[in-house]
């Protein structure tokens, strides 16, 4: 617990907006972002406690429009450095706060992180299995994506 008897203290968490299609620009149901924004506004969750993530560029842009003080990250599974840079440029053009990529040193570089930081953006990375077991990408394995649990007292991995 977070002390004081009120249960665990929410330090920071990523909330994923599930959307139709995993490709940037794919469609999404605006009811998801509207309901998500309303729930956060009603609960009083602070921007410092919650970042939004989605594989859908449209969902990221819409939640950022509805809750401009909260961070929104475009999530992508990329197979090359060129793909990682394309995701970064798309997020920058869309005025998002950062990107959230698969943790692969072959595609996520210090240069990419520096480019993002120079533009006031952040880079988050994720894994869905142990590094030795990454032959099955997440867009084929929906239920196996793992992140730091909310309220665990640990900060998300960022560069």
C-alpha cells in the first residue's frame, strides 16, 4: 500500500485506448475517447499520474484534443529503424507527446531518443515476452502485452 490506509498510491500508469485496426490512421470509435476523457475528468486523475497510449493515431489525437494536459503516446511495433523514425515523425506532426515502441536495440536508437527530446517529446519502450521469445509480434498476440502495473510505485521505463 501507499501508506495512510487508502490503498495503493497511483504513481503513474499508461492507459491504452483499444481501437479498430493497429495501423496509424486506422479508424476508432470516438465513444471510447469520449468515455475515457469523461472518466478521467470525473475521477480527478492528474496528468502526472496518467499517460494515454494507443496503436491508433486517430485515438491518440482525439484523446489529446479532449485532455490536452495529459500525455498521449503513439504505440507501434516496428521492425526497422526506418519504421521507428516514421512513427516518430508521424507523432511529431500530430502534436503528440511521444512514442511507445517495442524494446529492440536494433530499431530504437540514442539518435531517435535525442531527436524526440529535442522536440519536447518522450520515448517509451515495451516488451511483451522475455527478449529471447520475441518471434511472435504483439499485433498477433493481443493478450500478452505487459507493462508496469499502475500503483506499483515504479516509474515506466523511458529515455
